[in-house]
């Protein structure tokens, strides 16, 4: 009997430990910009209510554990391979998640995926009032219904080879949607896909840059968290932590996509963001040079590469700043100089296709 009680106690203890582990939140350490809070968001994911492989509330639990602030379950309107087993309308996955999201403090945004062949391809509509009216025979009617509801609409994975096998193109249909006010953003990164063409379109057409996981399987199937991998997501620089704050930031294009080691966004946002990521202090100085202490205060990797400069200023060729690590950097003065411009590129802060953030530190 004693052995049986010990066994039961061990099982209960193991269950409690597993439950505690399941609900442990891993906060993502990135800075806030002055006047804004940085929210970690994923606006593209699926459950069994379209072609995903998990129950909707699992997406909320995953988001909580990974330190996300806001999510949207964007089930396909036109593609529901489990519909014989999962019989429900297009709002059901959102409704099932509400209580769990409120319990865990995750902001839940109603959304759906308009799933059409190219062109125009797949689009997400978020901040919907009701997903059901998006089920329309003609794709334009689905977009117009989303627009009528005041949705924020973005183009999904434009570089997906299943729809654009040879090159990533902007089609006439996209021009019409854009001109009709039915396109507000584009995914520049989607799961494992990185689409530099979309960055330029966002810059040229004043559209919002989005990064999403587009997760279908359990999240740990696609990402190895033991190796510090993370889902593709969007940093939203919001005035407040609320759905209204997120929508205002999306409308004003205050976002950056976080994809692998890359942070992708507009230069006017990434420059102050980088400045908040590092603490730089002068440790010592003499006629031969200066020694700096550089601290990466974030969970991000920061990659620096020397650019054009006064050759009398001697410093690193390239340098990788690992998360939460302090570095001592020596800059030499030759030919009698007493200072100068330390020019480098933050090569993984992408501000245009194949272009990192140029930065100058004056010594």
C-alpha cells in the first residue's frame, strides 16, 4: 500500500511539474522605442478548423510560453480539409480561444485567410468583426467584405514556390487590390521563407512589413527551442498594449519582422531600435586609441561589419555581439588623429533588399 501511495504521489508530482513547465513564459528581451512598447505578435497560424494539426487553444498556450503578446488564428476560408470531422462556422476557432487568451493575457485578434490561386494568391484579413461573410464565390467580393468590416489586409508569402515557382512577381490583380484599399501590408518573412522583393514593395508602396510563423503543426515541430530558435514574428511598436494599439501601429507601419537572426524594417525605426539594443561606454583613452565597452542588452544577435572610414582609425573588420554579452573593443589612432567616425553596418538589421543598417559612432 505504501508503495502504491508513493507511486501515485510521484505521478501527481510529475503531472504538476509538467503543467508548470507547460505554462512557463519565456519573455523575449527586446527594447521599447521612446513612446512605444514593443509587442511580439504572430498574425498567421492555423488549427484543425482549417488545415492545422492542433486544437485552437494550443496556439494560445504556445504563444504564452514563447513570450508573445498577440496572435491571430487565420483559418482558411476556402480550404478546410478536416470539415467532415470539424463542423463549424469560420468564427469557431476564435471563439474557442477567447477564455484561454484572456486567462493568459494574450491579445486575440479575429482573422481569416482568403485562400485563392495566383493571382492574387493568399491574403490574411485581421481585425474582422465576422469571418463568415468572407466566404464568397468571387475573390474580389471576399476582399470587399473584409474592407467593409474595416479589416487590416496583408498579402501572404508572395515568394511561395507553390504559387510563384520561377520568380516573385507583383501582378495586375495586386495593383487593383492595392488601389482599391484592399492591401495594407505584405509578409516579408513567413515561417522559413524570406522574401526581399516584398521589402522593396513595402518601401515603394508605403505598406506594412509583416513576419509570421504560418504554423500548421505543433510549434516545436518546426522550431528547436533548445537551440534558441524562435518562430518568425512581427515586432509591433505600439502606443499601448491593446488591440487598438496594435491596429494603430499597423496602420502607421510601425513594425519589424523578426526572422531567424534578421530584424527587417524601415530605417527610421531600426536605427533607434539598434541604439536601444546596445549600451556603449568609453572605458579609457590615450594618444594611441580608445577602449569601449559594448553591451548587447537583448535576446537578439547583432552583427557588425566595418564600412568606409578614415584609415587612420583602426578597428574591427566584423564583429558579432551575442545576446546579453559585454565586449571590450579597442580602436587605434594612427597618424596623430585624436578621434573620428566609427562606421559600420548592422548586417542583420535589414532596411532594404540586401542592405543592412548603416551606423556611425563618433569618437
